[in-house]
């Protein structure tokens, strides 16, 4: 839900490796990590960011620097 809000999309891609439906920035990922850190099984903020980025990619979102 937080990733969809950050990207401004209604739903993820049906074929995420081919059809990209939006983008999220690393700064947006950091905001999501701050919100979800207590619920994630991550040992550091960087590890948590990588978990969230992987979820974003599996939804068909592109993760960009900025």
C-alpha cells in the first residue's frame, strides 16, 4: 500500500519484468523504511531498504536515485 501511494498507482504490473507501471525514489523508500522498520526482519536500514526495493521491483516499479 505504501509503495503504491509513493508511486501514485492503483495496482502493480501483471508482468513486472516487462511492463513498468511507475517509479519510486530512494528517498521515498527511506520514508517507507522509517514507517515499517519495526515490522521488518532486517538487521540494518540498508537491508530494510533493499527488502522494500525488491518488493517494488516485483510490483513493476522502477527504483531510481534521487
